[in-house]
C-alpha cells in the first residue's frame, strides 16, 4: 500500500491530535489549536516544491492524443480518453497540464473553423494600428452580403473561445458536443450567412516589465554609516523574500500584465462592437442569434444599448442555459415584451 507525500506531511499532526483527544479540557484546547494550524496549511503550496517542471508539449501529437473519426479525443497508443489525474497528488501540475492541452484545443478548433467550415478570420478593431492589441471573429464569405439570413453565435464565459461551447465537452466527449461546428455547418447548408463571436478574447498578456528602483541613498544627505546600514537591511529583506519565493514557488512563473483590446474589453463590449461594425452593416433581412450561458447576458446588454436597431433586424433568438436577468440588467418594458415574442429559452428558470 503506497502512502502519498501529502499523507506523510500530515501524519505527525494527525497522531498528535489522536493523543490529545484522549486528555481533558486543556488537551481539547490543544486539539482546537492543532485543527486551526491544519486549516492554515496550504497543501498545494507545499506540493509545489516536489512537482515536475511545468513544461508541456505545444501540439496534440506531443501530448500523444488525437481526435478520431468520431471527433473523440483519444490517446494515440492506448486509445483511452483523456486522463486528468495523470500524476497522483499533483493537482496543480495536472491542472496546468489540462490548461496547456486546452490552449492547443482552442487553436485546433480555430483551424477547423477555417478549413472545415470555410470561415474567414477577421481582425478587430477594424481600424487597429499595427502595435495595438487585437482580437478576431470568424465569418462566412457571404456573412455581410447574404440578403436573406444571417446566423450569429455567441458562447459563454470562461476559457472557451470562438467556435466552442464547452472545453470540457470537447476533451471528455467529442467535437460535436463541445463546439459550434454542427450549428455552423447546418446553418450554411440551409443558406445562412454566419458570424462567430469571440467575446472572451478581451486582452493580450505580456510579461510585466521589471522595475528597477533606484536606491534613495544615491541622492541622500544622510551620513554614510546610516546609508550603509539601510542598504544592508534592504538587501537582507530582499534575500529572505527571494528565499521564501524560491521555496513557495520554485517554478516561479513569469509575472504577466493584461493589455485590453480597444472597445472589446468585455463580452458585452464585444457584442456591441460586432453589432455596430458587422451585423448592423449586413444585408440580411433576418438575423438569428444563438447565445449560450453568459452569451445570453451579452445579448440582453446589446438589446438594451441598441434596442431599435436590434428590433428592426433580429427575427429570433435562441438562448441555451442563459444567465441573463432582465431585472438586474434593467431591461425596459418594451424590451421584455419583444423578448417574450422573439426568444426561445432552453432553461426553466428564466422569467420575464
């Protein structure tokens, strides 16, 4: 029988608690103190010093996985589904591995949108300079010129990106369950133009620049002895801090900063921006929305900000597990009335 490192860490505390619980009131106080100590232990932090490097493949082949003919993710050697707990007692490492695979899945779906669905990747903002942060959406060739029908797809919140409904379903079920591809293909087969929004691509991450703070002693009138003493204390403090950081997180990840994309800094902003610059400019007489989860909230916000335009152009909206709330979002009476007539919701809890 194997004993995990986590168990070995906690074993002395458990033994002490067992002994103390056999005593009187004073011992019970010690038990309470030990329980408090146990609650303060961050096991994930303790495990960091023993985890393997956070260095993962950047391709599906590197992970030794591939999608089969049914669109299921399977190990190329064993044929087994994806295993999250690849290494026992290393939850943080397993999570990082899962996230790395998820990034590859996102790029894979982008490729499918372009190659299998024949969609075009359109950069936004449309007037972005070469140096500013950018996002993108996907559109069919006839998205803006189709005179009859246009389908607009909006996914929910979280890690999902354009073309996805749920990363978990893509990895654990199949591409048809977790992506928008079946919706896109059917819409195009039935003569719709298609626009796929990307509401979670709100910023780019860049490494935070290191700030070098100039010592105040350079321009100080303090006596040399006092300056030297302060510098020594400062160096000792930094040394202790660096030592603690090395123990706490030996695989210290780069400090990143977020640069938000102009006029697309949130899902709500993104929906309004795509409406103004693409959907409102399209030739389609009938626009249809399919919005999932937080995408429903983004649509309601679009409705609030562009009520007259939306009413004149949108024929129907399908909301799947939408998290919108017309009262919290302060949708007016005319909007609520229009939504009663034009919305199809797939969750029982939505009320107007």
